[in-house]
C-alpha cells in the first residue's frame, strides 16, 4: 500500500464535495451542508483562492482530504495555517493517512515560515482528540470559538454600511 498526498485541482471538485459531505455525515452535521459546487470551485480554484485542499490517497485511491488557509498571528507577527477540515474515510483509518495529511500541513507551515498550525475539533470526538494529542497537539483551554452567520452577519454588515454614509 502506497500513501501519497497531492494538491487538489479543479478536476477534484466532485471528490472534494463528496468528502465534505462524508465529513458532515460523520460529524452529524449533514443538515448544515449547503454549498453550491460552482461557488465552491470559484472560491477554491478561481482568480482569488480562499483556501487550499490536499488529497490523501492510498494506492492511488483518494481516501481523505485536508482543507486549509492562512491566518495571521499578531502576537507572533507571522502567518499560520488554519486547518478547516481534515477527513479520512472510515475504511482508511489506521492506515497512517491522517497523520500524513497533518505532517504535510506541518511541513508546509515550516516551509512558509508560519508560527503555528491550528484547528478546532468537536468536543465529543474523543478518538480525534486522542489522535491529535498523540501527535503533540494541545487544546487551547480558556478559548471559546465564536461564530456569526446568517441574519446576524447580514444585520451587522448592514450597520457598517449605514454608518459609512
């Protein structure tokens, strides 16, 4: 069995969409998946890509992916890599593919002079948390993830446009 990691291309869009849906199903969040594949293609592979994707393969067969983008640490004064999604199909777990995907991102972070690699994990996902800790990751206790979307995001954005007049 050969293990490989490669950058995704536009031709991988159907695979990426499929893996995102499989991840959402695993996380019990399938009801929140609402992307349009054409928009996803433009945001990943268009004139201004917002994120990057790598595909993990076992013996040439895609079995996982990582979607990531750069953030920036003001305290470090350097960029970081934020891992938005990491997923390995259940049949490929235990093969080393998850570790290889994370190692690939760690190597990219070092190569790009990033201060850190970080991500969020669902608090109920004990296998993933244990896996990450075994690799040397630590939880950021004392931090709470905040999110604004939908009507609240639109409302606050409208407030800014209103005050700019």
